[in-house]
C-alpha cells in the first residue's frame, strides 16, 4: 500500500470517529449559547477543546508508527 493510501485510510477513520462522537460532544456543558429574540448564538468552547485533545492523541499515535 502506498503512503497516500495510508493517509486516506487514516483520514477516513478519523472522520468516522468524529461522526460517531459528534452526537455526544455536540453540546457539552461549558459551551456558550444564548438566544435573544430572533438571534441565537452558540460558541462551542468545550467541544473545541475536547476535539483538539482527541485529535492530538490520534495524531500522536499515528506519529509513533512512522
């Protein structure tokens, strides 16, 4: 298998994991959200932190195999 093939497999696996976890981590406590009249605002600060940690771990594991 070529290197580009491995990269596509890893990207696919990461996308599947994110898709499965999105329902769970879509709106965590700590996310800023408010609604006033017709305007609603959602800033997913905790979701961003969790996704960052997950991606860091995944890429650290992938980096060990190189």
